[in-house]
C-alpha cells in the first residue's frame, strides 16, 4: 500500500497546483462516490472544478475534453484502459481507477500497477479516497468509499471487505461514521418488512420462498416472529434472538432445499451501517445506499446521485427515491424477460440478448441477478442490450470461475477489439461496446477465449 500512497501523493500534488479542474467519472455507485469524494476534496482545497459522468470513456469523449482544454482532468473509476489515448491527446490528466490497466504513467493511480487486486481489495472510490487523503484532511469521507466498494460487490468474495478496503473501514470506524458486524446479508434490512426481504431474495434464490409473499409470511410465523396487527417489523426492529431464529431457520431451509453450501454461507456476512445517516432510510445501509445511487446515474440523473453523496437529504434525495422505485420495477421486468426467453448455452458461456427491452445501463445488473433464477453458475453469463453507440455487452462470472482461470476483462477486451469494439473491466465482471452487426462473431470469439482461459489452469 505504501507505493500506492506515494503515487497518490504525486497525483495530489499535480491536481493542487492547478485551478481549472475537470472531473470525469463513471455512472455506477462506485463512480458516483468516487466523484463525490474528489469534488469534496477539491472544494475543501479551495479549487474550482466542473464534473461530468460518462457511461464509457472513448476517443470521442476524450476529444471533447481536449477541445475544452481544462488545466487538468481527473478521471475517477475509469481511464486506466485509455491511457494511450489520453497521453496521445496531450491531456494533462490524473487517472484514479481500479480496473485492469493498459500501461502506466506518473499520474496514474491504480492498484493493479502495484500488484493489488482492484476487483476486491480496493474499489474506484477507495483509490480516490487515498487521493483525497493526500490532498488534505479527508478521512471523514471513508463512508463513501465503503459504499462504493459494496456497490462494486467487493465484499462478496470473502463475505467482508478485505485488503485496503479493510483499512478504509477501520478509518471510518475511528471517525464514528461506520459500524460493521456479521449479520444477514439480504437486501432491505433498513427499509423493508422482513417478509418482503425474503420475498425479493435472489442471492441465494430460495425455492418456494423467493417471489412468494404468502410462503414468506408463513415461514416467519413458524419462526415465532413478532408482528403488530398487519404491520410487520423490519429487520432492524427485531430482537437479537429473533434474528438468530430467522437465520437458523433459513440455513435449515436452504439445506433442505439442496442449495449449495457456498450459497448458504453467503446468507451471513459483514454488513456496513452508516452511523451518520438516519435509521430506517436507504442511506443507512451501505448496500441499500449503493443501490439508490445506481438508480440515479444509470437513468441519466448522475447529478442527483452526486447531490445525495454530497449530503442532500431534501429535494434530490426525494428524486433519487423516485428513481429507485423505477429502477426496481425495471429490474423485476428485466429478470422476468430473461425467465421468459431463457438463456442460450454455449460450451464455455451462457448469454441472452435483451435488444431494446432492457436499458443498456442496467443489463449487467439483470445478468448478475438472473444467474440465481435461470442459467448455470458453472458458466459466466453474458448479456446484450442495444445502446446509442452500438451494442452494450455485460459479463458476470463468479469467484469459482475466476479461480479456474476466468478473466472477463481480458476476454472482453480481446473479443471486442477483434470486431472493432472496445471492452474491459475486472476478471469477475466486465463490459464491452461492439457494432450491432458483430454480435455473432463476438460471442463466438468470446466463447473460444473463455474456453482457453478455463482449460489452461
């Protein structure tokens, strides 16, 4: 970590000597929290800045930045795959990213350069948090870095945040911003009635419970759970012994349903509570907070998400909640579409083509959720959706596949490059944009590349 912090100091110095600063960030929860951390650090340093969010960094966007010619551009949660193009345009830039890079440079802050895994040891917001620390007293922004890491699912591999993420959690605890403990990992502990939490469970998918409200209510009544008339308690309202009964009952239920042990183990893990946020709200739990943020930028409302990260709990927060409701509806519709159409299975991957039926900014989320409902966990899942500038491709694997040699970032990059597209990301999750007419050739190439990866271990 020392070398990464040294590089962070060099990048911070490059930023602080400029005044016309342009921040460019990605549109997911990790990108939004990254931008919020950087904008806050710049504001505290008395610097003027502008900020933009992009779905994917490409030569066209870089050309636009070059035309406006800011004194320095700070790329957060993206840029490492475009270093050659950034340098070729002569942009004065700092790249704060955690995706697998192509090359390096003096103002390139990326954990992979220092043999630190950016898929689970530190997120984009974590890297930017290190940069912000080098710019001044910004340790209180650790909670945003944790939200970004959780949004990037960096806690899934080991059931908790590890590596540099772990040190960021420690700083958050020391600042009184974060509480972490082992608990049920299901989504909605702060905001949903307990039966709804079970009903909408997708990881793991609970046969007979997931999607069945009546069965979930019956299960909880059998656990002797309290409820007031027709009003059910939320998870945060339960006594510890009630929580333990539910957890034990769920484990027994999963074992009886034949669910794999590794899925059952994921029922319980470390969860992160943001102590400065009001209890019972979406921003109190890191997982719910990250989902709220995903519901903004992925629907072209990045500034709403940024405002929430910067502390707005009034107008923009209400706007975010409305977008979240829409986001949830769209995810349910997306999963139902995949259920109806099914997935196509090849030798080394499975895929579905949503066309224009699923928004290209959320098709990756749908793909990840769909594995628990349809498909085969022994194969990575690839999703296609029509976008404005071609076909968006999103791929999701799992750590069992990564252990066997899967590297979706390398596979996507190679296959997309062969059909005049571009791709990249992480070993476990990656994306690409390709020409519409190249889908068949792309999927053939991707299947072959992934097959080679899995056979060479």
